[in-house]
C-alpha cells in the first residue's frame, strides 16, 4: 500500500509513516553561460564559432544578414532531412556547418575551397547568390 500523500500547504509528497516531506529529484540548473548561449542560438539560428569568426576576418569574407538568414533557412531544411554536418558553398565562400548544433565551424574563400578535400560531412548546400 502506498504511504505517500501530499502535504496540504506545500504540495510536496509526504511519507505518512514518518510524516516527513519526500525529497523530490531536482534538476541541477544549467550554468548561466549555457542558458545565455542557448537563448542566443534559438533566437538567431546559427552560431558562429570563435574559429570560424577568426577565419572570416582573416580571409575578408563578409556575409550580409540577409544572406545569413538564407543560409540558416537552408541549414534548417538540411537538418530536417537528416543532415548533421554540411558544406555550404557560396559564390565567394565555403562554410562547414554543424546542422546538429546550428554552428558554423569554419570558413574559407571559394578559391581556397576548390583545393580542399572535405570529410565528415553528410550534406552539401550550394547557394550561388
């Protein structure tokens, strides 16, 4: 027979045998930085890793907000089709994107990309404009 009731004032389960509240399993809250990153990511779509940011700056690659929005849309579509890591080919750049984590991992100019072998990707998105 179950000997647990709910305390009338606290809505906590109480063990009737000992008349003590039963401790509920509490989830450990995520650190603030993880909560912030999650909120930013869900609001803005893609996150750009520190490495990718450095590569974009080093290579002088500028991507407009409108273009980022289109990239985010295509990555979302690829993710829906089961793509976890993709190569995004733009007219002037190439990005490696983790669709699973919504993160741009690295970036390079399109000419530089022409000489590369890309591994560990399972999808390619070609966007000429």
